[in-house]
């Protein structure tokens, strides 16, 4: 908590910060100029916004969206959804889902107003959870068009969709993005590297999650990767191999 105390008869003021540690309270007295104080509160507002997530409807349900919901009769149902409390951080279920993925789709918007959706692929765990409301990924060298990176320079609002096709699950995330280079934070960029995936990292993208929502699985068609199919068929292939060996053995006996 911060209390501002003005010194009588002067233009000076003193900010009193109260910090609680356990049952004790410590006081710190600092003098700020007006400009420094404004900058401080701007940073504080930003910090508070980044530390608390919102109900996704605050972002997704614009006035135009609400008008269409009213027109087609779904508005009443979604009013109740808007009244639900917002989580303060990603739940464990969402964290596990994020880190199990080996790809996701990311949407950004350019200065000309056109959206751009990019498929981001890599090793399992390409997206890493860095804290309760921060996730990040390594930006590997590609075709050097830099569409997403360029769009983020002027508009850092992004949306991502993470899919689990076999289980028909979909997680939507709204976030603000920050581009971080190796020169800025080498340890952070290294944290996002996967030692088993030999690709050159150009930068890291850190996403502060503003909101998320699990999507309806109704129209998701299951799709499977080659490793998933191989894993599921492994017992049958083993059984077939055993039967083939048994057939060979029986044929050999008949030829005796």
C-alpha cells in the first residue's frame, strides 16, 4: 500500500510504502518528483493488469458480438457467462495442456487491419509456462518474412488456439506479446530452447495471458500423428509378429 504525505508549506511530498511480510509490516520512505510518481503509477497499473486475468467475455464479446447474439437468441445464456468470476492464474489443467502441445495457431493484426494466422510447430512443449499467467516460445528461424513479429511491433495483442485433435480439445488464449532477443535476456531465451530440437532461435516471444476459454468439441474431427498411430498399433504389431513366428514354427514341423 502507498500513502502520499505532503510537507506543509512546501512542494515536497513523501510516499510511504507498506510491505507486509508474515505478521510484520515494514515502512520505506521515498521522495519522488511529480513526473517520477506518474511514471511509477503507470508501471503499477501495468503490473496489476498483467497479474490478473479477465473473463474472456470482456475481450471477446464486443458490442457488435452482443448485437448478433441478441439477434439469434443466445444473448441471455452468455450474460450468465459474463458474470462468472475470473481466475487469477492459469489452472493446472490448462498449464499441462499447453506444455503437452507440439503446435499452435497464432493470430496477429497488421497496421493495415488485416489479420494473419500463423501455424507454429516444433517439439513437444514448444509452448512453456513461465509463471501463473505467462507463457513463452522460442521463435525459430524460418522464411524470414517476419509477419507475426512485424505485426506485434505496432499491436501486441495476439490470440492463440491450441489443439488436441485426438481428444477433441481446444484452448483459446488472448494475450499481450513481448519480443525478447538473446541480447536482452539470454537466460530466458535459453530456457525456451529444447535440446533435442536442432533449430536456430532468433528470439523469444513472451505472452502475458489476459484471458482463456475452453472451446466446444462438437465439430472437432480427430486427427492423429504418425507417432500416436504407431504407439496405438504397437501391441497389435507385436501380436502379429508372434503369430508369424508361430506359423513359421508349425510349417517347419510339417516339413520334417
